[in-house]
C-alpha cells in the first residue's frame, strides 16, 4: 500500500483537489470530515465531469465523491486484496488499522507491482492478458463527448486517431489533469499524449511491465503482426490474468506450508487442506524417505491410495528405467542444494509407465536438520508426446515417416564433418521415380501414395543400417551413404536400388512396374557442403533421365552447366508465356485426299528465343511440362489462334477450322470449358472454327470423366480428334463411347507403307475400316512422298497432312498459299 494519503475537506473545489492529485501523481484523494473518511475521489471519477462547462470543475468535491469508502484491514494478504478487487469491481481500497484509522491507500497497480508476478509475467504473452477491441476516438471529437463515451463503455483509456494515421492516448490520469486545469471543451487531438507507446501481441508480459515502469505510464497499445492496434494493456489486466495462474498459488501454498511445519500443527493442517485441493500430486516423507502424506491428486495420478503407500518409500513407483547412478546423482543434488527438479519415469499401480516432472524439496527443522522431504509432481507424458508429434511434423515426411529435407540437411552436415575428420568419402544419391505421374493420373492419388510406401520399404531394405533415406517431396528421395572406404561401393548400391524399384508392383488389383533414375554426388570430390552435394546429385539424376531412365549417373562438372542452361531456358520460356514475345503460331494444312482442296489446319507453336533463335518443340514442350508452364502455355496458344482466326475474317478471307493440341494437364484442369467459351466470345468466333486434338494417353482409364468434357466441347460446336492413334494403348472399344469425330493415324504407319513390311498396311486398313464404320473421319499424318499418297488410295482415308501437301508456315504465308486460293470450303467435321 501507499502510506502517504492525500486528503481534502468536503468543501474543497474539485479542480483544487484534482490539481493536488496531479502534482503528486496520486490516483485518489480521501475526503476527511471530523477526522473521519467520508468519501474518496479517484481518477475513474474524473470521467463523470462535464467538460462542456467550466463550472463543473469548481463544485465542492463532496458532490461528486464516492461514498462510503471501501476499506480493507492492514492484516489482509495481498492475495486476498487481489480477490477483493475483482469481486467488488474496485480499484482503490482504504487500508485501516485495528482501530479503524486510515493507514494507507492500496490500488490495483500496487498489487500488480508487488505481488511477485515475475514468474507469471515471464511465462505469458501479451495477448493472453490484454483487453481486446480498444476504444478508438477521432482526434476532432470534443473532450466532453470523449469522456462520456469512455464512461459509457467502462474504459479507463482511449486511443486517439489522427488524420495522418498517427495515434495518441487519452487516460483517466489525463482527465484529472484536465479537471485541475480546465482546457475547455476542445478537440481531444490537442490534449492526447503522443507518441502512443505500443507492444506486440506475442511479447512477454514481463517486457510490457518493464516498459510501463520505464516510461512511467499505465497503458500500452497492443499491435498485431499486421501492425494494427488490437488492444490495450495495463497493470490491472496483468493482475486479472495472474489470478488465473493456479501454479503460482500452489507454490505460494507450499511456501506457506513449509513455514507452518516450523511453527505449529495448526498451520500444518491448513497447508494440508490447500495441498489436498491441488491438481498436482504431492507426497511428503520423513527424513528416512518413508511416506507420511499424499494428496488426492497423488492417488489420481498413480492409482495408489494413501493407505497403500503410507510407511513405504517412493520406490514403490519405480519404473525400472533408471539405473542406480541416476538416483545417486539425484540424492547428491538434493543433499547439496536442498532441492532436486527433473523428469523421471515412474509406474502406476496398473503397471503403466508415465513421465512426470518432479520437484523434491528438503524441509529442515529449527535446528537445520532435514525433517521431511516434499515432492510435487505432474504427469507430462502427453506434453512430451505432443512435443514428439510436433518434432515428427517438423522433421519427418507425414506419409512415409522418412526424414524430410530439413532433417536430411542436418544429418548430411553432420556426416560431412565426420567424413572430413576421418578422411572418408560419403555419397548422396538423388532418386526420382520414372512414370510416377502416369500412375497418379491413371490410378489415382491413393494408389500413388501406396506406391510411395512400397518404394520406401524397398529402398530401406536395400540400404545399410547407418544410411539415411529421406523424402524431399513428390516422388523424389535422397539416400545418404556415409563412411565409404571405396567409391566403387556407390555404384553397387545405386544398381541395387534400381533393381529393387524395378521389381513388379502389386497394389490392390493393379499390377505395374516403375523405374527410377539415380544421380550420385560424392564428398569431397564433387562438393564440400550439404546444399551443393544435393544440387550436384540432382543434376546427375536429371542426366540419367535424359539418357534413358531407370539408370544412374555420377555427377560431372558439365552437368552444372546443363542445369544452368535448363534453368535459363525455363526462365526465358516463362517470360515468353507471360508476355507472348517470341511465340508464333504456324499452320499446317489438312487436304482432302480425293479433291485436293483445303479442309482445315493444325496450329503448331514456334518459339523464337532472343539469343538461341528457333527452339525445337521437342525441347521446350517437355520443359513446359516439367516446370508447370504447360497450362498457361496452352492458354496462350488458344488465345493466339483465336486472334488469328479473327484477323483472317477481318481481312476478308474465309478461314477454315483450326485444330489446337490439348496437353493432358490442360485437358483435366478445372475451368477449361469456361476458358474456351470466354475466348471464343472475346474474339466473336463461331465455335465451329476451333477444334482440339488429344492423344490416347490423355483419355485412357478416365473415359467417364473425359466423355463429359468432350460432350461439352462437342455441344459447343468444336470438333475433336484423337492424335497419333495407334501408338498408345489403342483401346478401340472406347471410340464408340467418346464423342470424337476424327482419328489421326500416326506417321509411323504411313512411313511403313514405303517398306516391304505389311504390318503398317494391316493396321492402317483395320483402323480406317473401323473408323468408317463408326462414322469417323481418318487423317493420315506425315505424308511426305507421292508414293505414300498413291499407296493411301486403297485405304479409307479422308484427309492428308504432311510435307507433301504443305509444310507448317506462319499465318501470313498460310493466308497467301491456302486461304486466298481456296475456291470452296470443305464441310466441317
């Protein structure tokens, strides 16, 4: 409490009383009449003053004081006072002696500063104690309105917002100052304190307490991660939060019990009642460690009743997990320091093991001899399990339970230091499954996950016990091989891993094979740090994929150059897709075999690299697939084709239908139909001018879903063609189910017509005959010679496409060579 009491008489003008409070920085003034306290006026009462009139601050204080005065005896404990503050909703108590005479004033701030809250404040963050949703007032609001709003909302402080987005604060203490020196009913922006002191939501309360003391203020504004003010924090808020902290109360009760043991049995009984209500297990032994007392929580946590353990030692709880040396160290610490604190495994009566946080304290009598030991413990098994779960999430892949990239980097760095110290080799193997995406797309992600688990088991079985296997994500794995004496071991391990992965896979009713490509880097020959070793192994794996898959490659310096080139090419392609620069559509005609007239065209993308010139589609299309650019690239192609069709119409030409190739990923993306409809509408095109070509692999095993999309495109008016027919799965049965209108027979069968092999002709006859029966048009791709054209005369082929009938050319050339010369337009498919 504050022993200095600020007093005045009932006739004292309110402004004079307030000035005395402001000068001495008191939060209250006691009104005395005939040596007896008759009332009290506090900073909170200042909110009730009507600042719109000057007379309001000159009235006698007796007219606005609070009465009767709330009192507490000087013998009350600080804890009791804290409870009374909360129960009565008060912020000041007059402290009286045994005769009822005033001896001091106690405020909530006094309790917050002197209640020993440091442990609580060091454990809690600001957001757990702050008041949410602070009162925010505009700077042009008048003082009388502001005080009325603060009083109505029961706020002791308000944030003042200025037009320039700066902030200030207005508090009850400011109101006392305004009562003392009436500023008039002026805008609060002229009166508020600036700058506004702030603290973060996740800062510790101890830092907030220190900041309040250092700046001699009572409130801090609380800012969130977005730097927005979301609350206010004062001493009262800290006190309210501390009341909920039962562990502090328990420690206080234990300290009180220790004193009671040295004083009298009556105090001991009081401490025991407090202990019995605790949620922590408590056990008291004599000096020979024989159990004398346990509380109900002990029974709840261990399963033993008090009667079952009285007279026995705590060894009844022993788990058997700790050796004699552990207990010897415990007792040595206990004897030397008077206490021991740590984690220990014990066993419940049921036989179940549990982990407890135990504190043992030696209790000494008045002669300084140990008379008792007190143990306080709580079950932390679930806490450790949760911590382990968090660790698993942070360091292990959730599907395979393998180490993730973060843990791999730690282990690899440690292995590098060990290899450097012992002058040994270590190897990093970067594994990427071949055709995993195809399994995911055709059989679903559930089968894909099962495949990853099967691969994990096979890889583990093929590695040594000290090797580390990690999953980077997707279908990428890393194997770390430490302690190598001979580099030749690495090639043997790589071949063993490839053989293990290549074995047939049976998951449910599905049986298939996958392979893996492996890249190898070696310390210290290829790199000396973890990141570089993984990067080098990645480059070697990429080379293995390029050179046939299901094999391994050792890292070479040239691979770094290739990796950089690939990255640079990907960046250039990404820029081209974003801007459209360097992308140009070429068009190859499809000619009616019998009439020789132009029927339609296929759009083919050409990319002019700013430095390398023309890049082959065989190079940049796979790059677009790998980098995730294939969908935006497909959208850019569709936009370029539609724009060209519109331009041909505007120049007076009559364009023919143009077919665009759809990639697998683009076909299965959500919103494909909506994008096509929107693009056609933007350019004002008839949907019949646009067609789409898909490969067999795009549709296989998903006819049901594919049929819906194809039906929607067909209903829109677009024609659909199956490209490269005969090179994929060739499940002919689905042709009659899917709404396609054209089959394009792969060029390999056309080229076979000029050889002595009869296989190409047989397949061509079968496919073209079937197509005719199903009402489909047949296109022969790759017609390059007159001999091939003549050979096709005996088959039911409708259209020809190839260098013989027309090479792919740019839009201007196509207009001059084909559109202007076309006398009639063939019926649309």
